[in-house]
C-alpha cells in the first residue's frame, strides 16, 4: 500500500493536551499536517495550537467527548475552519485502579462513558467529514484490550470495547473508502501514569512499571507507531513486536499472564490498598 501522506491533511485529535495527545500532535505537525485540537480545556487547547503554528495550521477548540452536541459543534467548526477533516484520532481517556466490589459507581460509569462512548461520539461527529475525504479514523485503545489486569474492570472493558468497535466500524465503512484502526500501547510515561504510581494500589499491582511484563516503553515509540500507522492506514497498531503477538493471540497468552504477572498476594494486597475513586484521573 502506498504511503498516506499527511502533508496538508487535517487531523483532528481529542484529548489533545494530554501526554500522548501533545506528543502525537507535535509529530503530526512535523509531518506537515494541519491540526484541529479538541480538549475539555479549550483555553489550553488554544495555547497548545499557538505553540505549533499559526491558526492556518493549528487551532484549538473546547469539546467534551461525553456530550455529542459539544463535540459536534467543535468538529463542525474545525471542518469549516480548515475546509476538511481527513483523519480523526479519538484519544481522550481516563483510568482508575479499584476492584469491582468497592469502586465508586460514578467512577465506573465515567470511565466507560469517556473511553468507549467517547470514541463512538468522536467517530460519529467526524464521520460525515472523513467520508468526504475517504480518510481514516483511529482510536487509542490499549494492550489492556487483550491483557485484562485486575482492579481495572471499567478500563479494560472500555479498551476491549474500543477494539471491537473499530473492527465493526471498519467493515461498515470500507465501501466508502474510509480506513479504521485502533492503537494498543502498553505502559508509557504520561501524567496519567504518574498518578497511577502515586496510588498505592496501582503501584503495588504493577510494581511501579519498572521491569518484567509491565515495564514502560518510551513515549516516542508509541508516537512513532501512531504516525506510521496513520500513514499506512493500519487496522491494528501495536508499538512493540512482543505485544503484537499478544494482541493477535490473546487467548493463548491469558493463562501465562495470570500465572506470572500477578504472583503471590499481589492482587489481594492491591485490593486492600485501593480507594473508592481508584485514583481516577484524566489523561
């Protein structure tokens, strides 16, 4: 497949001011893309855009992925401003670490609503524009779609749902010439991961992500895979080769992960340390 050049194309990113959103936006701008940056904090998105160039190439808008009307208004404004939307990156996401038995129901519902329903709303709002350009929809999922950590019920459920949603949507849109992909990074350093490490349950569960199965990878590796995935209009983007195997044969690695990833009293210890809020934080 020939390379899908980003030069002059408009890429819309939700959750743009988060750790991954910020890094991806900068990399896309370096490829010559115009950027429509959407974030819950519109002022922060506007300042982010100003750092990347004049309004002709980057502009920020306030948008809440939990509100379809808010999202649609921002998307339509971005399409009018740039004249087109070629690529959508549904990046907004949140996480928490708490067991099903004690997690605050409001936290559970918020994670599902942002991580899964938010992707649906983002795709729904941008699709009319992306269809016109025969563009590409990308959702930020996670290796959590395939490797299901305890104390992360709503997170792993939402990320597995995003993967399934992308697969279903790809079949719905292929006759329109629209590509659909999902990206599945493992742990990498962001402000959200800093919050996880500050939470006793999260720190216990993954050992601070210092080694072994849960060791973090450089954010640059994730960004490079996202950009390369967009340029190849990939169906499935996994930043590391080892994780790519796990993504393709999740059923075969499940038993191995259960036995080696959470040994001894790791899980009950983490449950004992978890709070009702699960240390919930925005990306």
